[in-house]
């Protein structure tokens, strides 16, 4: 505040006090001037109005706080439910991951066994092809041997087979 405004305020206060003093001297007991009385009444009414407004504001703020508290409680309840759901989902995820790891290990084991079986089957197939070609060769040799024996028997004509046996040589 400036110096002039303070001086004006003090002068006004002094004038009010002088008026109160004059009113008190003229009457018996404690009296205030009508102007001061009106000012006090106005101030009292103003303060009463301000008090009512403040109470309304407090009531409004309390209602807002109650609403916010209710929303907070609802949010906390929702958060707890979500945390429980998250915990259940996490547990399910860990279980599923464990099952997946077991399935992957089983798949690897089966894949290795399959690859080994493929190799063994290929080896058997190659062996069968080789055996088949050897068998075909033996069949051809046996067939040729039978032809040769037939030709020999034809040349020998009347010789009994018992003389041809190796035990008689």
C-alpha cells in the first residue's frame, strides 16, 4: 500500500472513532454512531453471506471429494481385479510356455528319430537294391549252370546220375 492510501484509511478510522466517542458522550452507556452501526450491520450481513457461501462451497467440495473418493475406490477395486487377472494370465502363460518347451523338446527328439529312421531306410533300400542285383546275378549264374548241366547230360546221354556225384570221384 502507498503512504497516501494508509493515511486516508487512518483518517477514516479516526473520524469513525470520533463519531463513536461523541455518540457515547451524549447517551448513557455504550453507544455507537448510526453510521458505524449501519456499517457494522452491513459488515455482519456481508460476513454472514460470505459464511453461507463458504459453507456451500465446502459442501460442494465435500461432495466432489466424496465422488472422487468413490471413483478412487472403484478404480482400486478394478485395479485389484485386473491384477488378479494378470496374475492368472501370467500363471497360464508360464504353464503354456513350459508345455511348449516340452513339446519342442519332444519334437526335436522325434525329428532326430525320424531323420535317423530315414537314414536307416535309405541304407536298407540301397542294401536291398544291391542284394537284388546280386540275387539277379546269382539267378543268372544258376540258370546258366542249369543250362550247362542240361547240355552235359545231353552229351553224356545214358550215364546214370550217381556216377556224376562228387563222392564217387
